[in-house]
C-alpha cells in the first residue's frame, strides 16, 4: 500500500521521530545513482519512506514511482525489485 506524499516536506529527523513513535526502528539507506536491486522477497513486512531522490518499485501487483515523502508498505513474501534514479535514493527502511 502506497501513501503518496505522506511525509512530503518533512525533515529526516521528523520522519524518524514519527516512525519511532509508532514503535519502529527506521534505518536510513543510501543507494547509488542508477543502481538497482534485483527481484527478491523477505519473510517480514517492510515499510519504506523516500527522503531524497527517486525509486521505481516493481511489485507483484504493478509498478510504483516513489518520490520524497512517499511511504509504502510491502507485505511479507511479496516479490519486488527497485530501480534508483539519477540522483540515487535515500530512504528509511523498517522490518517488522
């Protein structure tokens, strides 16, 4: 489930504090420009919140373009791949 613009205009520390207040331990991930992650699955659910750059996610049920402030929840065992834009991508990553 994607929430476009959920954190649009928020500073990184504000996003982190909000996620922590929900009981999560977010990790900031930095991906290189034009890099990608091949299709894979995780046994846990995941939340991603983009804070810089752009990410295209290819998910079982379609593609999502994520920009700063967008939040997505990926359920466990859902195949997904990620492609990062020309500025790279920074995002908070949560497993639960």
